[in-house]
């Protein structure tokens, strides 16, 4: 049974200084990256929190509605509760794809410039 040794971790050619980190953090490019992240993540977080709160409020104050049978022993509360899980996974998938397409390339460009000293 042969085991392969993993390749050595790539280390940056040089480590950026504190001043360089501060300069990049204050740059327009980093600001655009931060805005792109926040303009997607914050509204989705607020929307999901509102959706979750609606479910909790309906569970507490609309028990008649939540107890309505949909099919057999399946009621509205169960359907909405399972929809919470589905929504969570869909948002995570959506974010991962969007980040890979729009955020990661920008972040990688900033990182490679900082590590390469360009």
C-alpha cells in the first residue's frame, strides 16, 4: 500500500506589510469587493430572518392555520418548517455560486498582487 506525500503548501513569495494591508483595505477595488459581498449577503440575511420570524410568529399566534391539514397527517406547520431547510440550502447554494463567479476572482486578484508585490 503506497501512500503519496502531499505537495508542499505554497507560500507567498513575500508577506505584505501592515501598511500594505491598510492601503489595500482603503483601496477602491477592495471597497467594490466589500460592497459586492454586502449587497448580496445582507439583504438575503434580512429576508431569511424575516421568513424565519414569520414562521415562529405563525407557530405562536396562528395555531389554527398552522394546524391545517394539507395531506394526511401533513399540516401547514410541517410544510413551512421543511421549507425553512430548503430555503437555507438554496441560499447557501446561490451564495456559493455567486461568490465563485463574482467575488472569488476579485479577491484572488487582490491577494496575488499583495503576495507578489505587484
